[in-house]
């Protein structure tokens, strides 16, 4: 587990109350990964939601299906942002891979345990889902800009 | 207002109970727009969430900022799907425009009224936000595929 105070510093978690932060801190672990680590893999079960504390992460998409693998850069994650958002969105499968471009320090939240907490607390569920939707919309905006530029 | 039964037929609303469907039906209107109508405009306040009943809608993005206007196709909406998802996601501003490629029939839900309902009912708020997050993730997946193809 980690300190609830660590979570409280980040916008993604600031709307939560003390009990909610404590409950999430209990199912979270701090980890350090070396540069180049594939942190999550496209098309695998989304078992964790991850908050990036330090470093930089690239989101990479294979292009969909064999014979079409392009490994396109489709986004990047800065400290304070989350990745692995599919851990909270059905069908709970990662839609891209994430790779550490430098050494990273992260907080990994157990996805199944977090979903169980949300089942018990509708306010927590709403607060987290609202933040997840914001994070996904931000990525959609970024990807749209890149797509428009690629087609220009 | 519309009939709650109309909403119940669509996956986006099926997880809601009778009272929740009734409340949303009361703040919804059915509309028909001719082919070519710009249904929502990028960078304007997201005042409505819209369920497409009949027809076909293109999502178009200007490319971001003056001098870079490319009007790229960044998605499309099929009957049974929603657009205007930004009506439920801060900062409540549309991130793309939507255009009717044929005559369309839609249900428009008042965004401010819907957010007020969600403030009063955390379970409704969670259910809708979960469905919104799913819809946005689907669009992100589509946009990633297009981006990877454009860069291949």
C-alpha cells in the first residue's frame, strides 16, 4: 500500500474524501521501472490503473491486426496523468501499449479491487468515472489533432 | 418530452431504472434535421447529449486553430449511438463538429438538466458516466486505428 497523502496531491484523486483515498491507497503500490519497459500491453486484460509520478510514457498502437502492424505513437503520458484507463471501462482490455521512454516511477492501482470499491460506493464510482472520461476525452482530442495533421 | 420506452430500447440507456428513464425523457426532445445540417459545432458550449435514432452522422475536426483548418473526418455515428458526449465531460465544450450525411432523426437531451439530475442521483451519474466513457473510448480506438493507418 501507499500513503493516501500521495494520491491527494494529484488532480485525478483530489475530488475524493479521506475514506475513499485511504481505501484506494490500500490497493495501490509504488513501482519503479527502467527505461524501455513495456508497462502495459495492447489487447491484454486491463488489470491496473496507473498514475505516473515521474518520467515519461509513450502510448503505442500496433495498427490493428496482423499484417498491419505499424506501432504508431498515439499519445504520451506526463507526470500527474493516468494510463491504463481501460481498467475502469468495459470490456476492461488495454487498447494500446505503454512504454517507458525514461526510468519511471508510478503508482499502480489494482483494477479489480478498484472496481469492487466502486460497486460499493456510487459517489466514488461517479467521481472516478468522471475523471476517467475526462482523461479519455483529452486523449481523443490529442489523437484527433494528430489525425487531422496526418491527413492535411 | 419523449416516451421513456423509446430510450429503454437503446444500450446507452438500458441500465437505467424506470424513474431515471422517466426523468431523462422529460428533458428530451425528438428532432428531424435535413441532410447537410451541422448538428453540433466544434468549440461551442456542449448544451446537449444526442442519441441518433435514424440516419448517419460524420464527426469533423478542423485541425485545431486558424491556418490549420483541414476539416478531417475523425469519426462517424451510427443509429443507436450518442454524440455530443462533451455535454457530460468538463469543460463541457464540443471537441468536433457533427454533420448529417443524410436526413437524421435524433433525441436531444438537455445537457444542463441532465447534469442537474446526475447531481441528485449518484447511481444515475455513475451509470451515465460509465456509458459515456465507453463511448469515448470506442471513438478513441477508432481514431487510433485511423491515425496508425495514416502514418503507415
